[in-house]
């Protein structure tokens, strides 16, 4: 699939998945896309844990009471960052941005390979879910899950939601300028 086609087809999929595993080679390709993402000062602060063992995947999925995609995922990719990141440039760290760039690359790869997923972030922050999943994944002290991606073969077709037109969100040379 062409890059621009993957961008136009990528969407946040919260529906059911087919009962088929995601091959490890495809999971590697998806995570490699994340590893190729830019990072602040090329520090490459983001690391990943790929959960594809069925019992582990079921344990993680059982934690979400309302998201079918999490409940039925066939694999999860955890984007892992430092709890207390080091400053890498003029007192700033960029691990949130690094993780976000990696996740978007992975979501495009998920789409290009015919899978579906959704960016899970806010849900992780409540009830120490990130910490509980981190324990299941064996994260060392000082590391935390920032984003979790459930991955699987979609059982339903979901279109990408309508985006506002270019002229409402982007301009040349001056904010709000007419062409």
C-alpha cells in the first residue's frame, strides 16, 4: 500500500478482531517502523514490548471493560518511556514526542499491512493500568508504558472519520490567510 493511501485509510479501530493471530514477522515490521521514527537529538528514547503470547494478551485485554479492540486484540505493542526522563537539549526532554512519532509510524504500518489498531493512552493513566500492564510485561523500575496499541485483523470495516478541509486548518505564510 502506498504511503498516502495508508494515511487516508488509517483510523482508530475500536471494533472486534478476527480470531487469527498476527504473525510475528508482521509485528516486527510494525515495530521496526516505530524504531525508524525521528527522535529528539536522535536519542532514541522509546523502547517497545510486543505481547503476542495468548494468555498474556488475554490478561491485558480483560482489563478494559468497554473497548472491544482491547478485549479482542491478538497482540499489543507497548511504547515504553522513562518515568524520569533526562534532559537532552537545553533542559528539555522529548520522549513524549519521540513516542508519538513512533506510534504514528506504527499505526501507518498496521494499516499498510491490513491490520487495525487504536492509540490507547488516557485509559492507561487511570487505576494504575499502565503500572499493572508494565508488571505483566516485566518492565524494570523507572520505565512506564506511555501508549498501548492493540493489533489484529479487523472483523468490521470502519472508514476514517471526516477531517476538516485544508483551508480551515492550514495556510501559507500567515495564520488564517486566504490563498
